[in-house]
C-alpha cells in the first residue's frame, strides 16, 4: 500500500490559511490522493481528492506537485471549527476493490 | 439526501458475547466498507462489500464478519467478544469502486466490552 507521511501536529491562527503537507513518494500513476478530517469521536469527513491537477472545492484546495510525490491541503481561512485530525490517504486498488489506509494524520489546532 | 446511518450509536457488551452492528449507506450507494478505530491502532480497514459480495478484507480474525443485503445495507458481526474489541466502528459508503469515488463515513458505533 502506498504510504503517506504527515507532520504529527500543526498550529495555525484563526483567520489565516492552514497549509498541511503530505509526502507520498511511492504513489503510482493511477492512484488518487484523498484528504479526510476527523473531529473528536466523530466519523471522518471527506474534504477533497485529486490525481495530478490542483483541485478546489468549498472546503479547501489541494495542491499536488508535478512529480506527484507530495501534496498540500490548504484551508484558506481557518476557523476554530477546523481543529481536527487531518488524514492524507493514497487510495489504492487491489483485486478490483479499494480501501482507505489511514496513517496517524496531522492534529491541526486553530488558535484564537 | 440522508447520510450514512449507523445503529446503534453506543453499545455495551460482556466478554464472550456477540454483537451485530448495522450500516445504512447513502441512497444509491452500493459499496460499504467497515473500519475499526482504537487509540492504539488508529483507523484500520475491516472489509468492503459491493453488490452483496465481499471484495476486500483487512487483517482481522475470523470472529469479525459481515454481509451486505440487496438494498445495500450492511451488517458486521463480532463473535466471542474480547476486551480489545472495544472501539469505534465506522462504516463508509461510496457510489462505486472507481478510485476517484469519494467514501462518506457515518458517525460510528462505539462498542465497549466489559
């Protein structure tokens, strides 16, 4: 399974952009990068995903490097409600099925 | 559109008992996956069902089993419960199996084994 590496924790001031990095150097050509977040004891929430182009939705932007070995999730104007554990996941296909392999994620704390 | 619904939300069982958890996916979604989350091991994949067939299985003992019904609802069963089975069990549904298909999670069932 493609492995991802994320910082254990990060802090960001409320109202500023939060930039969460992720390394996925073993990613294969057809594998997507997904981001989820989990607020304490709730189910993970889907944020965004991408293959090789940058993506943006109402929650965040995803910047994937040209070699696809790393990506950055950007929360443009962080609020206190964005405090959560953020997971960067490479979605792989095995035998026609897919699964999400979660690492330890980045614990993002938004400070007032 | 309703999200993924898991029942019950909380459950307390005794060692040796068995338990069945239920997951109703988003309407129209045919793929359901199950995950276990514990403080020590994090989020771990249990199994995935698509069109009533198990398509993938994680590294869990045979005490953990599941099934999917024709309406895509899924159940997972844990027999002979152990203290270590105490965890948050999460279900995720997706419309299909393509790699660019998002999976959406329910709020989970918190199982406590005493």
